[in-house]
C-alpha cells in the first residue's frame, strides 16, 4: 500500500463538471538509471490508472517512465447522481490498489 | 603520449557517452505515435498543450492538455516527448463520465525537446499541438 492523496468534492450540483485530483506516493523508477556499482536499477512504475464513477468510466490512463516521481493527475468528471468515485492503479510488481470516495449530488 | 595526456583524452571521449541522455530516434517517435493512434493524419489545431517554454527542473514539468470539443467526441489524449529515451509520456482515454476532455500531470524531460499532445476523436481523426522547450536541468542523469 502506498500513500495516496485524493481531492474529490464532497458535494456537487447535478450536471456539474467536477475536478478530480490524485497524488500517489511512488518513486516511479524509470529503469534508465544505474546504481553506484554501474548496475541498471530495474524499472518500477505505476503503469496504469483507472477512475470510475458508479462503475462508469471517467478516465483510463497508461503511464510511462516519463511520468514524474509521485505522480500527480488532474482530470474531470460529470456529476449526475450520488455515489462512489473509485480510483485503481497497478504497479510493475502487479500490485493493484483501490481508493474510493463518496460524493453527494444535490 | 604521456599518462596525463592519455587520461585527459580518454575522459573527453568517455564522459559524453555516459552523460549524454539516450534520445529516441525520429523513427522510434513515429512508431510510438503510430502504435497509439494508428495511421490517421495529425491535423494541427483544437488541442491546447500547456507547458512552460523554459524548464528549470526536468524532473517535474507541469503539463496540461485539453481540446476544444465535447467529451463524447474525444476518445483519448496522448502525450509524447521526442527527446526522451522512451518517447511515450502517457495515454489518457476518456469515458462516458468524463466532464471535460482535459488532463494535467507532471512529467520528466531528459533534454530540450518538443512535447507533442495528440487528441484522438471517436471518429478516428487526430488533432495535435506541440511545444518546443528548453530544459536547463535534465531528468534521468542521476
């Protein structure tokens, strides 16, 4: 489990475009670097990220090593009804982590 | 050739080889773009790529890409950096719950180069925007 900071508004009006922001604590090792012994450091990045709103897709992203360490992503969703915003991401070890936030739509 | 001269010369030959960041060839950049969007022609316009023109730290460069279109018209946004060892930066596919077709993130840049954003529409056409930028402190060197 890595530390994740997610910014989702708690409430929204129906039909409002809401801004979703996520910051994941992760080194995003590129695989291009070498250690002090000259050995290549193996790649270790979060390679996929997916966000859904009540099981409907908001954003499905592929990350490459060019995404900075501690990846930050900002995107938008359309608020139609109350429910759950779920974010899932997978790293090179195959570890999948899921975070969810509730939103109330008035 | 004495020892001092040999050391200086060998250093001059070896150091650039270690320090110069590997850079994708134009053919590799083209191939990466073709893998993402296929053979559709890239039309300039509609897409807005927002990155600083002068980058002080290549390890975290703010990047924002948007397109003047309704969310249902856009399938995905792809970002490429042609001077990185691997030109791909990220691919972002939109869904039925996307509010507006725009994303923002932070990327690494290995050297001064051109950053390209390509929006792929649901009908297969592609719009693009690119920015040439200068990087003073490159990423990936240590």
